[in-house]
C-alpha cells in the first residue's frame, strides 16, 4: 500500500528536480524520481553509513563506561567504610 506524502518546496527546487530527472534517458515522473532517489539513499545509508554509525556508537559507549577499577573498588570500599 502506498501512502501519499506532500513536500513543500519552492519553484527553484522543482526546477532542479525536473532538470535532474530529465537528464537521464529514462522518463520518470516527479514522484517516481523522488521515490527512486529516496530508495537509493536508503540503500546507501543502510550499506555504508549505518555500519559506521554503529561502530562510532560502540566506541563512544566504550569510552563513556567507567573503568572497572573505579566501579568495583568504589562499591567495595563504600560498603566496607559506610555500612
């Protein structure tokens, strides 16, 4: 099932869109061109960008986690000293 969407754009955007879609020998309507462009970007995003983003997130999480020395020692010392 296809869901209609609306894109608010000025005339210069539509002119650029028409220039790009008519530059190829394949005739496409504006909606076909936009749908294909978004699909191509999502394929690129999932194949190229998403793995990099996941890797960066893992690296950031590893840096943000406290060192085991501080968490274990701090808990043990707190329990021994204050309970």
